[in-house]
C-alpha cells in the first residue's frame, strides 16, 4: 500500500462515521522532502471527490518575541516541488511586513526576521508567497497565504491604571467590610503560560486592612476603627505575575483610605449653667446670646437641634438653631418689662437630629444646660395704645374737624408727659394737624377723595423731659366718598346726521363717567335740556343713551351744525347733574348711510357765520400782519448799540461807595448842581440810534441862595415836559435826600415788618412815571390773598 492510499483510507475513516464537514489538513515540514495534499469528502451524493495535489509546500510558522541575537532570526522555509535546484524559480513574499520586517531568499525560500519583534504590538502576521519562473516571470504555483505567529515571553510587569487610589469606608465597620477593588493588567499573552496570571498582596497597611489575592478587593481587618482616633490610612498593594511565583514581574499602587464619620458621639454642653443679660428695651426678635454643644462627629452627624424644655421664661424667650455654626440663638419672644420681672431661668436641651440606630447603646444623644437671663432697666420711649390707627372721614367735612385721637403713655415709673407731633414727610401738603397735648388729629385743609383716597400719616410721641425718647405710629386715614361730582360724557363724540335721515334713526350712542364711587354702583339718567324738534334722547337704562332723529331729512345748506344739550344726572344723594352739548354735523350720505362729505363751514365756523363775515375776518388778519411787520421793521432801526450783558436800560449800576454827609465838601460840589452852565454839554444816549436831534434847552442859572429842593423840583418838571426824555422806565438818581415826604420811604426793605394794610393808591396821583410802581404795590394785597 502506497502512502497516498493510506492517507485516503484514513480520511474516509475519520469523516464517514461522524458525518464531519469538509476540512483541509496541513503539516509543517522544514524541507521539501514530502508532498502534502488533502482530500475533501462529501456524504451528500455518496461520491468521493479527489483534490489535486499541491505543487509546492508551505505551513504556519512560529517566532519567539524579543530575539536578542546579532543575526537575523530564522523563521522558516518555503519550497516548491517544481524547484529542481537549478535556480530557475524565484520566490516572492508579500503581506504584513514583507520586505521590511520579513525578507525571503529568492533562490532558497528561507524567511528571516530583520529585527526584534514585540508580541504586545502585534501577535501574528499574515503573508502571501508565490513561486514564479525567473525567465518568464510566470507563476509556477498559485499564490498561497500563511501566518507567522509570535510566541510570548514574560517581558511585561503588571500595571495599575491609577498610581494612587482614593477610597473610604465608614468608621466602626465590621471586619471584612469591602473598601475598594484594585485591578492590574498584564500585557503578556494570557493563553500562553502564567505570564499574565496576576496575584495581589499587601505591602503596607496591616493589620488594619487586607487584600484578596485573586480579586484585589481590599477589606477591613480590624473591628471598631474610630475616626476620632485616626482618620487617614495609606495602603500599598502589589500585583505579581507568574501566579506570584519567584521570578515573576510585579507592580505596586497606593490606596489612600479615609474613615468616614458615623454618629457615634452625643453632643455635650461645656457648662452646666450660663448667664445672659438683656435690656428691657430690646424689641421682639432681638438675639441676646447663644449656647453651643460640642459634638466630636462631623457633617450631618454633628447637627444639633436646640429647644427650651423647661423654665419660667418659656413664653418670653425663644431659641433657634443656626445651621452654619450649630449654635442655639436665644431671642426675645415677647416685650420685656424691668418693672414687672428682672430674672428668668431657662432649661435648654441639645439633641442630634440624625441618630444611627446601630449606636443607640452609646447614647443618649442629647444634653441639657441651665440659662439664667437678667433684665436691665432703661429709659423707655412712650407706648401707644394701639399698634396702628385707622380713621375714616367723609370728604365734605369742614376744615378743623377732629377725625380721631391717638393715645400714648410713658411706661417708666416717672411717667413723663407726652408731646405729639406729625411727621411732615408723610404729610407734605399739610392737610392734617395734631394737638400736641392730647393727640387729637384734625384737618387743616379741605379733603377730596377723588385726589387721594388714603392718607398714610406718621404720628410721633416724645417725652417732654427727654425728647430723644420717641415712638412713631402709623395712622391711616381713609376718605369716604360724597356725591360731589356730576357725571359727564365718557368721551368726545363726533356726531353727524345724514341729509336723507328719517325720523327715529339712530345717529349716536352716548355714555357717561363719574369721579364718585357710590356703594351701590354708578347709575346715570339721560334727558334733553329742552324739547328739541330735530332730535331726541332715549335712555337705555344701562348707563347709555341713544340719540335719535325726530324729523324727515336735513339740509346742510340751511343749517350745517346742530348743538344738542344733553342733561346727565346720577342717582346718589345729593343728586348731581351736568349738561353736555353734542355737536351734530349735517353731512351728505349714500343710500347705505355712509358719510360722503360735510359742509366746510360747519367744520371751521360756528353755526350761522356767513361767507361775508369770513372774508372780513381774513382782511382783519392781513391788516394786523402788515402793522406787525411795520412795527418790527421800526424796532430793527432802534436796535441798541450796546449788546453786552451790561445793557444800562434794565440794570441798576451800584458803585458801592458812601458819601461823607453834608459836612463832606470834598466829595461833592454843591455849586455844580446849582449851576447848570458848569455841567458838560448834554450827551446823547449811546444805547439807541437817535431818530432826530433836538437842540438842548438852556435853562436859566439859579441864584446862589436857591434852595436845593426847589432846584430839584424845577429840574424834575423840565424833564417831565422835555420831549427828548426817554419814554421807557428808567432809574434817575438825584443824589439828594430832602425833608420827609408825604409818601415816606418807598423802599421795600421794610415791607416784611409792616402790617401789610398800607394803601398805595396815592402813587397814581404822582404822575405817569409812578403808574408802574402803583400797579406793583397796589396789587400786592390781592396777590397775598390769592
């Protein structure tokens, strides 16, 4: 039996009893001494299929990683049965790393690796080989694929993903409580030997913690570890491959473990008794002191709730817990009075809010202390009989009517008298006033609900002996409504009627408003002031009314506008009514009643004004414009030459020097005043352009014995009759004060000290120059009254 027959029988024996699928079997031979072929057997049709034998041999190769030799590492050999050894065949290699990492001898088919290979970078390489004729370059065998697998060696130590781990476990945990699991990875092949089998051990952290060798789970090893004694632990874990055997590679990591807090400590007060002081004037809600119980725990396990459980001041004081500082803040619950009681005693309890049932045996988780509070005396301000006052008053009361009274007293034993006043910042219009002795509040001005329905006042009560001690109280004054306003049209109505209107046609719906606010609501009645032959009013009894026509057809050329007085009245007491006038235009309308055009005269002029009157009015307007233009042109001619701020016409120039009196002969020469010839020639005004030049009048020289008073009177008369004198108001200073005049002093400096009843009508008798002064002082009394 030949070897081919033996292999065929062997394949039949393997496949037929087991109904196996078709399979190709290969065997590696380093040298081409045998031919390898396979056969495929099928049971589907009972026939045996023969596969042609391969013409050249190949197989799967294995290569050891991390080769350290100086020569290229031998991989294997490819050989074809067509190779006669004469060099006619050429072997070609392609695929992963062909030509760079792996090279082949073209003649012999030997494959070598050119450098050291790391399996962790790539575990296998797939390549393709082919034998071709060196002369013709034609393949003598089909291209075949083969794999080079890299065998692993233990060249990688286990590594942890984190260099330092952080974990925590509650304090007082039982032995074996899981803390954290650490896992190391090994890059070596886990399917080849023990290179990737890792075992964990603890190098630091005993006897407090332990680690499971296979899983890397860290667990507690001691019972009742107390955070208050020690909170931080550092554990060093080692991971070693080769199953932990000697020669294996290892890596380490550090685990920082923190014991978290549990509520295993009760709160404790540092003192059994505490003393606090408080002023009797402290308002409700004032914090007078704090108490604090210490707790060795942290976070929510140290949270404490404070409460007053006993004592004679439970109704006078209260305690609240400050969450940030965990203190109990004692506050005033009710007003204190030194004269009534001076000492209070409280029993305060502090208790944990989060108690762990596992540690009830360590309790109780609460503590108590005694707090004594002393009340100190102060000078107290007045106290009102109420916290606030509300007064209601009708708006039609007379000025000076008392609307209410506020009452206050001094709570001190001295019982100082009280003075009342109003805070004027709350009554800027000074509508109200208060009696300082008895606190009676009364009106000083008329009230009007429509302007302000509420008045919020502040009354101040102060001790007369110590005005700094004062109390303010809010007084609310509500103004009650009185029917003192008449209703009126709600809006302005632009009403028109068509020329082709028929009797009973609706042309407008009207409504009304009223500033008053009666309790029963608004109710208005509409009617005509007089019987009208053209229109009528129909009350809808819902605070609206309809305007209807009464005749057939209107003519806008005869009458373009109708005025219809409508009487609107309310139903409150006393009844108020008003008359509103509707202006109804007559317009041309289409058949649908839509307005097309209205008379222009009806829009511009009152009813009955003719075209001639309109032309006359326009002519008058034109004449007035011409006169105004001429006046402006004339005013432009008189434009002042002095255009600065020192215009002398409306300014009084003060020289701020005072004469030396009658005996001062150096300051003023009386002879110059008596001798007009000695004066300079009369100069023209420089502030306006003169229209004509008048020759100055020469006056006779007064004799030396002429009285100065007579001299001034003569000059005054000359100026009154002088046509060149300025016609505008000016200030003439004669620098002389004669005997007392019948008008006495004309100065207003002393007007504030007079009784204000002086009559200045006599100023009108002094001539036209005093008319302006008479108007100013004559109208002063009426201005004062207004």
